[in-house]
């Protein structure tokens, strides 16, 4: 757990949590408390510092399974869902992502973020605010919007990674020899894209609630960034585009499979055409009636030569017509 005080007129600094400290934050200051984990002692310390009641703390300890926004008289509670690739331990089959909740509680000039384990979005946001900043001049709603935008950036980064995987699948599908594992990977990737979309879509309701008329009653929180909903729509469009790209990969794979089947059938047809004259000649020579032609043993080689000549002629015609 860590607390940082942003001061637009002074020095941004790390501070220790104290009871009732949120009420002491100045007009051009902003308090950010970031917590990894949901230990009862940490939550009690946060509640004492910013004035959260037992009901709010219980909600922080047991977050909902989807994005949500709850308005309280003195603060708001926004729940976001982040998705990340699983740990690279060699056991993942590429079908799943890790989904974790992020709680953002904001009141007058203070914001609390709670998440389970390290969060790339907050680490990136923190890295961009090194040194002296003007974040103390932000209101709580503006800071919440900035954090939410970083979470959406994680979705876009994940989408970019999946796009690269789809490009690799396209290259494998276009190879001369078919890859039997492509179809199973397409199915697993489709499940992953579906999970990302089902996680991201509920954020539309939560972000839309930030713009409701009753949100204007929280004048002390300020107005959230209006472009947040547009940013969410772009992220959803990017995820939908992944589904279209994956369908394209499936079409390429099926086209490559059909081409391989056609090539195989062409070879079998040509082989049948080459052997057909030999089969006919063998059938004729094997007929059970007597003719003087059968008495000459040298005619055996004549028949063999005819078989070879017919086969060579058919191969020559096939090559001339471009069948080979």
C-alpha cells in the first residue's frame, strides 16, 4: 500500500496514511492511495484515512464480477475489469487470459485504487508522472478518467498482440503443406477474443453512468473526461475487428485445405489415366479364348511396350496441357 500526494504548487511526495487525512488535502492537491491486495487491515486503514463506511469497505473486499459504477453521497465507486496474458510458464494453451477487477473509489480531492497484484496500467501511469507534475490541479473525476484510459490502453495493447498472432496463423495457413493444428488454434483464439469482448462490453454501462445527470450532483468530484466513452468504443471496435480477422484466417485455411485436396485428386486422376490403358491391355490379353497372336511369346514385350507408350503419351499430353 502506498499513498502519494500531488501538489500543483509544491512538491509531489510519498506520505504515510493517517486517520482523516483526506479532509486535510488542499484545493490544489490530490491524494492517490494505491493498494495491491484486499487485506482487512489495509482496507480499514484506507477507510479511516478517507472516511469510508463498513458497507463501502465490504464492497471493496468483495468486488463484483463485471464493470460497475455506484454513486454514494460523498464518493463514487467504479469497478473496472482488466485482462492480461497469463504468466509465461509454458503451460498455457493460448486460449485464456487473466481477468482481474480494479476498484477505483474517488471523493473530494482523493482517489483510491485497489487491485490484486501488480497492474500494468497503473505502473505505466505512475511511470509517466515521475518528478514534479501538475496533477494536483486535477479534480478526482479527471484522475479517475486518466486511470480508466490507461486500463483501456491495456486492452488495445492486448488486441495488438492477438493481431500479430493472427498474422502468424495466416502465414502458416498459406504454406504449401497444411498445418493440422491451425484449426484448433483458431478455436482457442476465438474463445479468448470472446472473453475479452464479454469483459470489455459492460464498461459501456459504467462509463455512460459517469455522464448521467445525477453525476452532476457530485460537484466536488468534477467532470470526467468526455472522450472516455469514445475511447471505449474504439477498443470494442478493435476487438470486433479481431473476430473478422480470425474469420479471414479460417477462410484462408479452408481454401488451402481445398487446394491440397484438389492437388491430391489431380494426382490420383492422372495416375488412374496413366494406368487405364495398361489395365485394358492386361484385360484383353487375359481373355480366355485362343488366337494365333497369343502363341508368339515375343508379343509379351510388344504388350509391355504398348503399356509404356500409352502411359508416356498420357503424361506428355498432361504436361502439354499444364496439368502437371
